C-alpha cells in the first residue's frame, strides 16, 4: 500500500457515507414531490440503475487497486439454495426488529400506538415505490454503506468498528426510523463480515423491504390487525404474522443445515479434535481402510489396533491455512492466493488422547 492509500484508508467510512448519501439524494429527487406518479418513479429507477453501475465499477475496478485488502471479500453471486434459506429467515428478523425498537423506545418515553389502515390509493403508491425499495435500493445502499466502507480493512476488530459507524450514519440517513435502520444496518454489516460476500446482505435487505410491503397488503385485505406509531416508525404485526415468521425461519434454518451437511460432511468439531477415536462411534466420513494382506491370520495387539484406527479415522493433515478461507468456502466463495496456502493441521491424534500443536497461519 502506498502512502496516499494509507492516508485515505481511515477516511473510507466517511467518504463512502458521503458518496452513498449523495447518490441516494440524487436518485430520490424525481419522487420528492407530493404526487410524482409513474414518470417520477421510472426516472428514479433509471437514476438508481446508473448509480449502481457507477458503484459497481468503483467496487470491482478502482477499490481493489487502491486497497488490495478488498480482495478478501468476494463479489461472486452466491448460490441460490443459501439465498433461499436466508430469505426464509428474513421475515422473523423484521418482526424481531420491530419489537426490539418498540421495547427500546418504551424505555425512553410512552409510545402511543394506533391501528394501521391502508386505502387503495395508499396501497397503489406503496406497491409502485416497492419496486425501487426491493430491487434497486438494497443493492445501492449495501454497496455504498457496507462493501466500500468495510472491505479496505483486514483486521476483524477494525471491520466491526466500521460496521457500527456506518450503521449509525445509515440510521441518520433514515431520520424517521433511526432505531430500526441502525439495528438493521448493524445486522446486515455483521452478515457481510461473516459471509465475506455483499450479496447475502443485499438479499436480506431486499427481503425485509419486501416483507414490509407484504404487511401492507396483509393489512389492506383485512386479514389481521396491526399497530403502528409514526415517530419513530414502528409497525407491530399480530400473532398470526409472528407465527408465520417463526415457521418460515425454522424452514430456512433446516434448509441451511441440509446444505451445510451436504457440502461439509465432516463437521468442524469432528475435524478439529477427531473425538470419534475416544471410544465413540465415528461420526465423520471415514477414509478408506487399508485391506489386510491376504492369508494374514495374526491377531493384532491393542496398541496396533489403536494405531490402525487412528490411521483409518485420522483428520486430513493439510487444510487451508486461515479461518477466513474455511469460512469463505463454506459460504460458496473462493480463497485468495495467500489464504489458500496449505499448512499442517493444528491437531494431531495420539493413542487415546489428543495432542494440540501450534498452528502457523500463513
């Protein structure tokens, strides 16, 4: 990293926030009037698409050249089954966020709730604006407030700090819904840091916006009663929505676990400690046992049986060096050249015990 990049790096969160705010302000200008209509919405969609194209160029081309650390985050489109599992979990997060904001606001002052009602004209306007809120706005906001701001930093503590700062700035951008926007941005940032892929955060953001639109349709159809307050914006769904969100979340967790077991048959715990050697039924996928020589009838001693068992169920002796590489592989991404270097595993299996080695992460 050259000297200019080292000076620019601490300023990236502020610069990303200023850039994102400017882009969002420009794209929102056509719908700033009282009745923008379809023409105003169409112009907003076109401006947002132009902003997304410019931001993708900066993220794909410019930022990795200035900050090589940005290569640790993948820009590859994720696998659909993982996205489907996250989309099933997103409604529960939206419901939980509303109740968390309600609880925090109740500690500060008394929250006066009123029934939420929708007219046909209001619903038509919300449905028209939801196209931008679901398909376009999440991509632009996540690229500006998460990808551009967090990716230049390599240390996990620095990434989390920037995530909190950007969540605060994102909440200020949504003035009327500061608590909810802050908590949501914090959640999206943590998902981005953990998965090393911005498109998971984009999918969660879009699904939460879509859930809010579906709640408006649910209220307009008269299927249930919801309470709301305008300062800050809090919408509390009824028990039917909560139960439906729980069911969808359980289905999403089961889908993610199924994908994880299919792609990673050896669990991390079983790989790390090989507990199957200590008088337990093996739970890991075994390596093929070596066939005994033909005609051999000699009885093996207990020590030789333990040695052969250790050889049969031993952990792979060489694994990807860094934890980030293993995490990225689990989420369907690829490791960079430095992370893909192979070193001996930090655990070795002895006779009836586990010996821990020092691990040298390259």
